[in-house]
C-alpha cells in the first residue's frame, strides 16, 4: 500500500466515539490478542526481575562500599598485621573477605617459598568478590536492549490484527479497530517502561562496581606487599 492509499484509508475512518468506560487499560490487556498478551507477560517478567535486581544490588553495593571504607581505615592505622588481627570485631565486607582468605592461607603456608600461593589465593578472592558484585547486573543490560524490541513486536502484531479486523468486518470504524491499535501501543509503552529503569541503573551500578573494584585491587596489592614484608622477607 502506497502513501496515497494509506492516506485514503485514514480519510475513510469513521470517527465513531469509543465507550471509554469499557475500554480502559485493564480491559484492553485482558481482551488483547493472545500473542500480545504473551508479549506483555514477558515484559512484566523482565520488569519484575529487573526491579528485584535493582533493589538487592543497591543494598549490596551500599553495604560493600561503607564496610570496606571503614575496614581500609582500620587496616592502615595498624602498625602491623598481627596488631590488626588482634583487634577483631570486623564486619563482613568484600575487603574483609579478601583479608580473611589471605590470613587463613598464610597460616597454612608460612614457608617463604609459599609466598606465591598466598598471593594467588588473595587475588582469587578479590576476583570472586568482584564477580559477586557483578552478578545479576548483565540482566539489566539485556532488559534495556531487548525489552523495547519485544514491545515493538507486540505493537506490530497488534497493528496487523487491527488491519485483519478491518479486512474481516469491512469497516474502518475506530470503535472496531481502536482497541486493537491501543493494545498494540501498550506493548511499546510497557517495553520502554521496563527498559528505561534497567538502562539507568545498569550504568549506575557499573560505575559503582568499577570504583569499588579499583579500591579492592589497590587493597589486594597492599595486602600482598605487607604480607611479604612482615612474614616472608624476614624469614
């Protein structure tokens, strides 16, 4: 259908008023085409999972940042590792988990030739902590990139269904095709509603994880250097 044909079709559309009381959002969703309903259900699932990740990741990163900062301060205030260990009372956080792994490995490998083993375990612990912080975040990127296209698929299908209705009934009345156009546009709207928060928080979390990871990498290097100076070089 060319542009002129489409304009002629739109010109023939009857402006029959819709019964707005019957065609609200819930009505349109419940009476939408099966394919559109499945599309909306998929988008709702994407949105629910995304918000669950956003909530849990916000708490996790906030706790990790605050706990690690306090741990770093105590770590550098101690004259040596023995004094730091004797203080105790540490709260669980990524930096403490790395430190605990290093101390536990150190106690089992006090010989100077085992220094490389301790270093490897410390760096492996740091990688595990970073991986744990990153867990779930890629799903937000997937939602941000896929949800608009899923919504667009539902929109296209709904519009096709509207044109099928026009062909079957032989009328282009808005009372007939209007609800199908509306349910099609709802799919796009929900797709964007799921994608926009996911993209925003994905960028926020990636930036926070990058900063926390940088601090953890620096702490890992400092911890390895301090262990080598205090335990292995003097052996």
